[in-house]
């Protein structure tokens, strides 16, 4: 049967090639779309977690605004110990993020101060890569600002600014920091409103030596966030902390992901419908052309079910050719744009909120691609079912009379 | 199906076939006759006399509106679709006016198809198919596709396909109608030879006197009804 089915597929070579090509390009388009969305989402998550959120944060459970933790952890040592024991963690460090006031002789501006351990922080976020003048933090009372913020403050490298924030005792803590560098991320909110300082100096300013308000982690594999969160939750059970993943903190990015997934689903349904109609059309035309032949096969003893299987096998073979070609084309596109990058103006769309490049580097999403391949193949089979059932119900004598 | 002793190979009992539609047409009306094993019988009659319809009913490709067809004494007309397919595969061979070979299969692949449906292994079915092609004188053309064969060669392949599984009865509907007289005569010679030497029972239809003259028995139809019968000595 396989031989007959295979030759039947190619008896109208042009039609089968057009059909297989439509399946292939449909599948390739689906794979490309899946990869583009997943890559965009991954880059978005990597940029967001790599810029400020971190992949996992450990906070006081009473914190109300997860992005601006207003509760402090007085003893982060057990957290550091638990994190150090987990081999899936690439790096982890305590930090303080706090809205504060920064003043120069010319002006005062409200900013988000991010106080970090400069050495470890470089492994957790990318901020040290965005230096536009001077250098990144090293210690002491270094100040590292967004270039736009520096301009607003009229502050130049080497000049001093005062940072003021509410101290632990309720008083106004203040200290002088020296601008050692500026960064440019192209993100309006980053470049205009964030100031980085070394953690010990800021802890001293707040009168909170050794204290932090969030502990930030970067993992070796981003996909492990939920598993690591679970492990850390059980390791820190009984302590007054909670473990959050970026999904808990960055609701907006999760929302963007869900929106993109919904669009992708609509596109997939349209592409699947086009593929299904193409195969249905081919099989119906093929059926009408071969009614007499089915009559001959029935007359020499083919059961109706055998005819059904023959047509489904033909569709399966055509589907396999389309899926194989589509996988090859889709994989080639993903490979090419994974290396060369795909310039898309999405950076501008996201850059107000976080640093985001306008080049997307495609990466395969094999689970989603496998689903698409299986779906296209299943559609090839299912769309052949109506004509196959129709052929199986033919009466031999009527089929033989068919012209 | 049990085989009553000395039952004819095929028995047609009062068969009627009416095609439904606005004006109901009785293509076959109350026909009864039988065919014994080893016969070389022709169904004769002008176009529209019901020959093809009767052959289709005997070949279980169509069901009679009334009456019954018995094969070796057992009724077959009312069997289910799968049982009928199995019956045709086991007991019948068909030769059609328009050859009706599968165009994407070579001559030998066409011939071996009934054996494929029977589940025979590759070596066995290829051996049997080549033997059937040898019998019809086309073993040298085994690997040709139908469109590379002449009409006469295609009909010989069709005959080989009809006999490859050694059926009890071969039904041939106007087998020479699309062939020139010389090729048609050669095909009839081949059928006679298979009947004489291999004992294949043939029931074929024709309106051509030259073809009918080769039959040892002629059952005549007119307007769907039996119009007479002639038997010639072998």
C-alpha cells in the first residue's frame, strides 16, 4: 500500500509539490513566528531580569510593593548560606533599592537608589556594560548615574552629590557621593531616574549596617527559576522571608508574553486553516479524478477500509514531506537570524521601561516547534478524512461508471 | 458459505435490477441462468440490453433489486461490503473494457495487486505475477507502466491481473471493444487458451458477432430480459 500511496502522491507532481510547499511554508512561518515570539520574550525577560529585577528575589514577606521593598531583612546571612548551597545559582547578592532624593548645588531630583555589592552585582545584572563615561562602581562612595539624570543634575565626573533618604530611626540620612561614571541604556526610565551606589555606604547612610531589602539571584539556567524558588522556599522555611521569581515581580512582562502568545495563537489558527483547506482541496480533486480507479480496486477485492487507509496514507506521506521541508526551512531561518539577528523596531517600544535592543536573535523553541510539526501533520491527516470516507463509501459499480 | 454437491459455479435466479430516479429503468428483468465450472460463456446483446448491469450483479459490484445470485450454491448478493470484497478477492477476476490498470503501477505491480490484498509476501506474489504475465506473453514488459503499453498489451495485463490469484470465475465486460479486430482476436485466443489449458471459467459480454462466435455458449439478452441461449460444441 505504501508504494501505491507514494506513487499516487506524485502522480500529479505539480499539485502535490504546491500542496507540500504550502504546508512547508506554513510550518516554516509558524516556526519562525514561534521562535520570534519566544526569542523576543526571552530577550525581554533576560533584559528585565538582567537590568534590575534579577531572576529570583528574596524579600520580607510583609513587603507590599515587590518592586520597591519597604521592609528590611536584618540578617541576610542564612539566605546567603542557603543560596550558596544551591549549585543552580550563578550568583546572588543582597542589595537595597530605595526611593531617595539626590541633590547638587543646582537642583534636587527624586531617584531610585540601587545599592549593590559592585563585584557580585556585575555577575547578576548588566548595568556595568552600559558605561557611557567614566567607570562602573568599585566601592567607597562611588556614584554611577544614568547620563540623562547626570545632565538633569548638571553633575560631571568627579563632582559630588548628596543622597538623602529616610534612615532606620526615622531621621533623614544623608551622605555625599562622587560621580565616577554614567551609563546609557537607551531606556528613558533607567537613564533618567536610577542611581547606583555601593551597598556598605548606603547601609551606613540609612543606619542599617548589614541590612538589605532584597536578595537577588541569577541562575545558570533561567528555566530553573520555579525549581530553585521551591528549593529555596523549603531551605528557608521558618525564616521571615519569601522567595519570588521574576514572574511574581514583573507582571507587565508576563502580561506582554501572554498578549504575544494570544496573537501567535490567532496566527497559528489562520495558518493551520490555510494548510487544512489546501490539503482538503488536493484530496477532493484527487478523489474526483480517481473515482473509477477506486472502483477497480474495490472490484479486485479492496475493502472500503483499505481505500480509506490508502487515502489517509497518501495524505500522511504528503504531510510528512511538507513537515520535513517546513522543518528544514524553518530551522534554516531560525539558524540564520539567530546568528545575524533580526532588526526590529521593538527596542524603541520597550525602551521607556527597560533597556532593550532593536535586534532580536532568534533561538529555537523545540517544544513549540515539535507541537507545530505534529499539528500540521495531524491537520494533513484530518483534512483527508472527509474525502477518504467518501471514497470508502463509493459503490463499486457506480465508481466504475464514473467518467 | 457451504457448497452443495454438483451446484453450478454461478446461478442467477430471477434477477431484476431497477435504477432509481425520476423514471425508474429496469436494466435487467427477471433473468435466470447458470454457469458451470470451466465454461467459456458469452453474454450477448445490443448496447443497452443489460449485459454490463448483469455482469456487475454477478460480480457483486452491484446488488440486484430483486432475485439472487448464488456462487457454488451459496447466496452472495446480500453479503456486507467487507464480505463482498473478500469474496471478489478470493473467487473472481475482472477484465474491463477500458483496461482500468492503475496508472502509477508497472505491469507486474498491477498484476500482483490482488495478491497484495490477499497478504501474500513479496517473493511469492512477484513470482505468481510474473508467471501470469508469462501466460499472457508479457513477461518482458513487466516493468513498464501502463502508458508505455499498447491497448492490446494493457488488456493482456488486465487478464493477467484477473487470473493471477486463480479465481473460480473471470468476468470480462466487452473486453475487446477498445481493441482493433486483430488484437481483439488475439485476446480472445488468449482467453480461450486459459480456459482450455488452465481451466479458467470465463463469462464475458459482447455485441460483436466475431467475438461471440468464439464462445462455446451464448446467453442472449434483449431489453434486460433473457432472449435465448445457444450452445456450441467445443
